[in-house]
């Protein structure tokens, strides 16, 4: 067994950060960063090791979140007590690790079709939120109609189904989507960089956020909660997916629900039940961009994000053009900026 394989196995078999070798006396976040450098997929050339590293990195993130009390233990939200396998008429899924948990879903990395394919299984936390899960699925199906060049900004549906929890009889909705290896939620960014990140990095992220919500708006859909939990990013490839659609509504309709975790980042009219349109998504993503931007970065960027929170703003496509003009004025010609979630 090589040293590379050994460290991957150590992480995959660990039940907490503090059980990892060298954790004695160190703070959990330091242990996480220490091992994140060792198991990040970019550290491996061999395809098999890279795939194993992606799973190790996901599990390491789960261990970190469990230590912070963000998610419950691996078996808490599975559809059947002590059952790691979910079977449907189409596929058999083997649940691996918790990827992320939000108000509505607990998301698991899974393999299916005898381990040859990977997926994310979003399991509804409460049967009372079935209407939100149905809205999520309906939006994903409609988003297949975005232009081909932009489909990678959205989740790809495998199937959705209901599953009875034999431990209590609850019937929960489950949504299977294709896994995006190497992606992490944007919420992880401020865990790694609590003081914020550079304007150049916020710039490429905000541009992609605009593209994602803008394409949905073209189809008449308001996401309703484009926050750090809803977006996933790939730091190395600068990829982005707007993965959560449970709060989505038609343009001109009021929100049926909203993310309680991000309530402070909604405009008052949306919380009071007034009809919403594309400006709501633009308001929220500009709030997210403000939170990401470190204090010592160009004030012009912060002013732009503030401007996006006014009631009278152009659509996402026009905002993108204005933002690109601002970026050229602040930074000059565009260039790729290396960003890493392994500080």
C-alpha cells in the first residue's frame, strides 16, 4: 500500500477529525486543512486515486461539519433505519457520505448501477415539505430547456421517487441527480476564508451567479433562494451549479417559503408575501457577493453590489455587461485567477 493510498483510506475510515493521525492538540479546523492538502483530488494523477480522493475530500468535509454541529450522524436522515441501500424500479443506490444538509434536504453522495456511476441523493428532511421537493423537481425539469452552453449551471435529474421510512412509517421524497465531482457548496468558502476573498475571485463567482439566475429568468423562473447553500463551486475549474430549486416560483408569484438560515438577506417585500420577479434573485446574489468580499478589496465592487439591491435594476444579462465593464476598469484585461479551497 502506497502512502497516497494509506492517507486516503485513513480519511475514508475516520469517524471524526480528531481521530486522524497528528490531530492531538490541534484545533479541528487546522486538522481539516492539514488533511485537505493531502487528499485534494488535484494532488493525484492516477484516475482511480483521483476518484478515491474526491470521496475522501467529501468525507473529510462531512467530518468537519459534524464536528461543528452542522449535520447529524451519517444514519440520521437515511430513508430506512440502518439501511444504506435505496432501490427503485430503475436503479439501486448505495449511500456513502453526507455531502450537505439544508432546511429542506440532506444530500448524500451515492453510487448506483453496481458502483459504476455516482449520484447525489437529496432526501427530504420532513414529509411536510413535499410541496417544496416537488417544486424543486419541476424547476429542474424545466431548466433542461436552457441553451446547451448553460446546462452545466444546473443539476441533471436522474429520477425522483417516494420512499417509506420503515422506522416511523414516514414517506419521504427523494431526488437523484448526477454528482458533480470536485464541487463543494459556496458555504465552505467562508469556513476556509472567514475574512473574505479577493475581488478577482468574487468577480468570477458573481459572473457565474448572474449567468445561472439569468438563464432561469429567461424561462420565467425565480430561484427564490440563490444563497451559499444553493450554489456549488469547483474551485480549480471555476465551475458553478445552482443546485437548489425548492423555493422557486413563477415570475410574478409570491414566495411559498424561504430559507430561514438566510432570512436576513431577503428584501422586506418578499418576506411579506408580495409578488417577486427576477430582481429578488439579483438582490440575494449581490448580498452573497458582499459577504464574500474581503474588506481591503476595491470599493467599486462593493458599490456595484449595493446598486444591485435597488428596486430598479436591469436584468441579469445587462447587469453582467455592466459588471464586465467595471471589472475592466478596475483590473484591466480579463485573466484567469487561480483560487483554491485548500488554504
